[in-house]
């Protein structure tokens, strides 16, 4: 199958990583690709580096735009993508040379709309991926949404490490101005797919930067955006009556609220925290959450030191 794959790579202040990332894509064993580098107003040499890649390889297209954030950059790439399939890669990460070939083979053999591969967190470039045991799973859209609430949560949620049929993104775009933008769209993406295939084979190197969103410690805004995304997910799951996924998503919401509460003394905007808690309590009184979640949250809110022990035990058991 010789179809065009569009790989969208947002670029911002990554000049020390960009060559590693782009080279890993241009060196793929599957060569029928277009690489869309979206220079999101980067103030360093990234824009120049993007143009140099385009001069050396005709498969590279460059977009230069004002800084608008990761979602804005991905959306700009989606708009001009010519491929029948789409893939996303963050510019500080890189992929195995067989990533596209293997993901596309999974997609075709399973007659799926989305192929999901695995990744390895990496702290130095000397580390190499080791795939001892590889498993494959095939899901309908509803099964994929249930799987999103399970052990494959992170693997499924991230935008990168996947190949999507272009039609998936006909009406879906990443939300501008949101942190954890992947959380806002993944449930809508999965719901639109007729079939999803997932492999546990690691094909992407997930670089751990101290200044990245995931490596920068606790930030209130990040947590509030995750909660907002999960509440949107709850709305969809309720429409589909997916009780297992609903329950697990409630747990995730609760965990994020608990983390906010525990950090309240170290945050400048305590008023925002209090306001958000009041909003949740209002939702609880209106019956927007199930009884188990309501009771657990109210008890934790009133007796945090006592309920922390109880809730930690509850979470540990849920992971078993």
C-alpha cells in the first residue's frame, strides 16, 4: 500500500532537538511521506533550520506563523496536509525508522481508522528501545473509549505515536489556548473511528525535558484544564452509556481535584481554588455526578487528612 502519510511537527524553541526529530522522520523505511514543519513563531534558529530541511528534501513543507501554541500549530498543519493519513510528532521526540511502516501495516491489516503504537520515556540518547513482548489489540470505537479509561490511558491519549485516517479530522481540531490539548479531543477522535488497532510495540522516543509541560511540576492551570477536558469526556460517555469509562473518568477528576487541594497553601490564587471547589459542590448538589463520587468527594473535602488515607487505598486497589 503506497499512500501518502502527512507528518505534522509543531516547532517552537527546540533548535537543539529539531535535527534529531526531523531526521528520524525523513529516514523512515516508508518513504511516501510529507513532513509539515510548523514554525510557531520560534524566536531562535528553528525557522531557518526548517527552511534548510525544505531545501534539502522536497518532501518537507514549512509553515511560518505567529506564535499561537501547540494546538494552533497542529491545526495549521492539518489544514494543508495532503496525505490520506495523518501523524503528529513533537519536535523534541523522535521515532524508530520503522515507525510509519509498522503503524501503516497495522492499520491496513486490521482495516482500522487509527493505529496506536507505544513509546518509551527517555532521559539520554544512549538508551535504546527494547520490545520483549509485543501484543496487539483491536477495538471498536466504544471499546476504545473504555480502553481509554484503563491501563492504556496515556498511550491512547497522546496525539503522537499514531497514524489516523484523514477523515477523522474533518471536523475535529485541537483547542486553542488549552494545556493538555490531547485530553480535550481524544474521546471525540476515538468515537469517530469505526475501528482502532493498538500495539504495545515501542516505536517512539519520548524525550523527558525539565522545562516541558509534563516535567515542570504542579501548576494549577494545567490541572484545571485537565479537569475541564475530563468533564467534556464525561458528557460524551454519558451519551454513550459507557458506565465503566464514566466511573474511571470520575476517579481521574477526583485525583486532579485532590492534587489541587493538597497544593493550595503553595499557590498564589487560593481564591480560584475555592471558587472551583464551590462550583464542583454545586454540580454535586445538582446530581451531575454519581452517588459514590459525591460521597467520596464531600468526605474528602470535609475531612482531608482522614480521607486521604482511605482514598489512597481506594486508588491503589483500582490499579490492581
